[in-house]
C-alpha cells in the first residue's frame, strides 16, 4: 500500500493504557480480524506491503489492523509509562477491548513477537490463530546483537542489518520509524527507557503457559537474521504444542515482512483458513 493510502486509513482510539494510533482497512468492523504487531523502532508501516498484498488478493472479506505501539509511529507515550513487554502486552489487550476484537488472527515480528506470546498465553480464547516471524523468545530477549543504545547512527546501522536492501526502503518510511524514537532528546530518553525495560524474565515467566498453548501457530523465519537465529524458530515449534508449521525464508532478514512480503503472504491465508476450520 502507498503511504498516502495508509494515512487515509489511520485512526486513533483511547484505551486504558493510553491513546493508540492504528491502520484499519475496514473500520466498519465486518469480517474476521488480522491484527499485526511490530517491534522496537518501527511502526504499523512495517506491515504495509503484507496488508496491501492480502487486501489486493480479495480472498474473503477480512479486516486488517496494524497498530503503533507506544512511542512508535503516531502513538504517544506518557511520562513514567510502563514500557516492559509484559505491560505492552496488557496494552494490546486494552486496544483489543477498545475495538471489541475477538477471533483474532495475530501476526507479529521482532519485539512484537514477545508481546504476542504474552498476549496469547493470557488470552488464548481471543485468538483464532497466531503467526510469529523473527522475534524475541525466552532465552533471547533482547538478542545479544541488540544492546540498548540511543545513538541515531547506531540505529541506522541496525536497520542496515535488519533489511537486505535498506536503500530500497522509502525514506519517508525510515523517517516514520526513527523520528518518534529519536526526534527529540526527550523521546530519545524515553526510547532508552524502553530498551532498558526489555526484561528476559517477562518471557521466562510465561514459558510454562506457552508449553500448553494450543492456538494454531505458524512460524515463518528468515534465515539471514543476525539477531534471531533460525534455531529459535524450532525452539518455538518445540515449545508451543499448537505449532502447525515452520517455514524458513532463505536469506531473509528481520524486517522481511516489509521487503519480502510475498515470502509471508502465501502462508497466511491457508493458516487462517485451517484455524477457522478447527474452530468451526
């Protein structure tokens, strides 16, 4: 989808956790919901090409929603707001409550995957399915290659490793990722606070419940990711009993849903259809 079209589909809603900005292809609320969650230092635009491809297929009427986490995109952050992944998972619950979302096909990347895992074990009844792309796991939060930093230059280098071809990503998209986190000294300090709030204990605490999660789960993993080795995809498979398939994407890096959407899209509709058949 073009950014101008995405701007037109932007909305904002007040939740118990604060104001959340999000993209919604069907605000009237018809059809099953696919909800996309990004990670640190990106925003809802990470999913623009996936949503554009899915919407363009016209296969079944479905509502696609991608939210901006606090401090990201157009979602504000409040002073002292809890930015741990456990708290962000609670914020995801508040967002779903505010929009009345149930029967959700949840799709997540990067730190959004950690948030999604916590949400899933807390609210399995709200999910139709779960899809995890390269993301944090118990034992790899944060990954060794990602250490807290608020240096803009270092963040740019990190994007260089998260994309295969950073030079092909629209400059406006990169600005939309970086400016909310680094645009002012105050925001940079909030971003530093978010990074230091990444606590491995949040995922370790829910691993026993993850081992009982029967929600149909698809794992799609880029093999060229420096932060999240493909071995973690198989860790998820062996940990989540609801896992139906692991798909590896040769050479793809962390943000492959953005630059290689067609390595993800063809696997989503069959996964969602299979999950719907199980629920029927």
